C-alpha cells in the first residue's frame, strides 16, 4: 500500500466527553476518565479520538457554546490534565482531534459581552447586528434574531440565542480564530473537526430566504424556509482553504468539516485542487433508507461524485443522530457495522455503537437538550444518543459513582463492554475484528469500490486493488437469501463460517453479512 496518512489509514472514534467516563463522581464524564479508558480504545483498534467540545462553556448547548477557546471547562478538567491526557494518547500511538466551533461563541464570551455593550464598541462588528431581523430561522426553533435592549439592535444566532454567530467577513475575527487553532496545534493536537463548516459565512446583503413549499408542519421549524442565504455561501470555500493552509503549516494534521449537504455540494468542500477540508464528513448514510437499493444508490453516487484524488469517508452515527441500533434494529446493527467498516477511506465511529448502544428514552422532566426543550415531541432531541457509556452490568455501568447527567440504558446489564469482552460473537468482537481486517487487508481501506448492486434486499460490492478482490455481501432482510458468489469467507457477522470455500452460490442467513476473498 502506498504511504497513507494516519487519518486515511485509521478509524476515528468520536467521544462525547460528558458521557464516556466520569472520574470525579459528579455524574459527568471528564478528561481523566477518558485517559483511564485509552487502553480500551487501543484494543478496539481505532487510530484517533475526536472529542466534542471540552472548553469553558455555560453549557447551554453542552459545550457548543464556548466562552473561552483556549482553556478547559472545570467540569472536564484543566489544561494540565489535557496535556497529560494528550501525552498518554500519543504514547499509545493514538491521535487527538478537537472540536472547533467557529460559527458562533457563547453569549458569555468576552468578545460578545464587549460587542453587545455599545454600538461603537471595537468588537461590535465581530458579530452580526442589524436594525431589523430578516426571515432567517434558528436551527433550534423560532427566529434566528434576538433583540438586544442595550443597543436596540438584533443579533443573529443560527442556533440558540446564547450562541451568537461570529462575523467571519471581519478580518479581526479570522485572525483571532486562527490564533486559537495555532494555540492547540502548538500543544500537539492532531487536527480539528470544524462545527457547521457550511454555515460559517452568510449573505452580506442579508437577503430573506425563500419559503420552503414542501414544509411539513410537525417537523422542525427551521425547515419552513430554504437556507439559501445563510448557508453554503460561495465565500465559505476561501475560508476553508485558509484554514487548511494553516493546518498544513504543521506536519501530519487533519481538517474535518461537519457538512450536511447533498453530495454534489458536499464535494465542493474538498476545495479547488483539493485545497479544502481533508475530510468533508460524509453523512449520506445517516439519512438513507435501510434498504439494499437505497444504500447501493448512495454508494454509487458518492463514488461517482468524489473528485479525482479526494479521500472518501463514511459516518453512521454521531452525537446529533439517533443510534444506528435503534434505527435499524439489533440484528441489522451488525450488518450496519460490516457495511461501515468495509467502505473506502476514513471511517468515523460514534462511542457506544461498538457495543450496540440504543437510544435511551428520556422522561420529559429529565430532558437536557435545548433542541428538545425548544421544540418538544417532534424528535429533535439528542439526549437519547448521548447517554453514558456502558462499561459493565453494575447499576451505574461503571460510568460514574455519582448521579449520571443522563440515565443509563436499562439494557446495559446485557449491552456492556465487560460482558461483550467475554462473548466471541458480540458486537464489540465484531467491531474489533472488522477494524483489524481493515489493517490486514488494506484493500478495504484504499481499494476501488466496484460492482455495487442490490438484489432481494442483499447489498453487494467489491473492494479491489492490485493485491486482492474482496466481495462484501450484506443481507438487509430478515429472510434467508440465496446469492451467487465465489471465494473464501474471511468474516461473517454471525462469527462462524471463517475459511468456508464458496464455489458458485451460498445462502445468507437473516441479517448475515459476509466478507469473501475472491
Ligand atoms: C453541530 C453540533 O454537532 C451540534 O451538536 C451543535 O448543537 C450545533 N452544531 C451547534 O454548535
């Protein structure tokens, strides 16, 4: 295999720090907790950790409202603890990716406190102030504009009113934010996942968005208008390229963008001559129906749209999306794992998916997520997929000794790391084996995607390079299905059949996936 960068070779593991491991008995995860669990991640075989925000924050949006970009929130630890954790990460050959939130700060950030204090404050133009609101909406419900009585103007916030949007057209904002990137890069951080990359720049004329003719009442109100003027503006690409130049001035770092856009627009974030994000997150599987045909279409479309030389990537879960095991059911969750870990490029895995964690129902009085609080009952809430990691079968799942900030899944007595370690056919074992298989057969990482097809709700594709042809067969149905195929089985989702030689055809059991060497 040609020399690949670490972020091309390895699997990225997303940690939601509040929910991974508590070491201080306050019921909220922290950095020391993460440090204590690093050997688990090494054993799982992932290459890098991406941490959702750990900076000082009033936690209106659980850390995505940052009040100081160059420190650690006391809930999570200290800068000293961060350095220690980073050292331990690197000592194990792992990499560390931080979340960078450039679109907005907290309303408690000193910049915003200054900005809102008077119309002629030097930081006034660091945010987006207008005499009158336009029709841009907040992603968390209602208008995107908040009236500020001190100065009688409105400021724009794409998310909560506690998250005012920065004005990236102002060079001083850019300089200050780039200094923050350098602060962490100098500390040894290996890259960034950039929050809402496609929202960073807005129309300079603040034109009204067109109404969405196909809006369905009862779905999130943000969809009432089409985000023509406050998202994916052409000027954003120059900004992404500038970020990339900065990142590339340090050796061996990675720039990842969170981008929810259709495939063609997503691809533009690789940038002119690949000068944009290394990995514009590919969320196509998150919204796709769980059928062989629909997925085959996504795989072909993505492969066809990928610019020459661009490195693909795939995501099946994150802290904003329902758990895959709840979306497709426990049996198909294993098929989903085999799908994800046999796709080309960089794979991102959300914590807990490797043990089949499911959405945990949250009683109305326990709701934490502002998305759910603002627009209750329409499925906007993200608490269900943010519940504590399930380490063992004890009442608090070995996550904390305090009162967990979100409830622990009732099924944690079965679905937990300790139990699945002992069980050779567990989800955990499947993930570990599939990740190892990517390393043993690098064709799974950088081989071509070929012969994608769907038939009888079986999805098949080949991964091909000069060394090997691997055939992947995924039964998305709950029936036994006969398939034409030939080769030696490297792996079944069901744990058995390894080494079985198939000459012409075979049967896939319900929800069985196979990897064959042809
Ligand atoms: C995207 C993040 O993933 C989400 O959790 C957050 O609420 C918004 N951006 C606002 O930062």
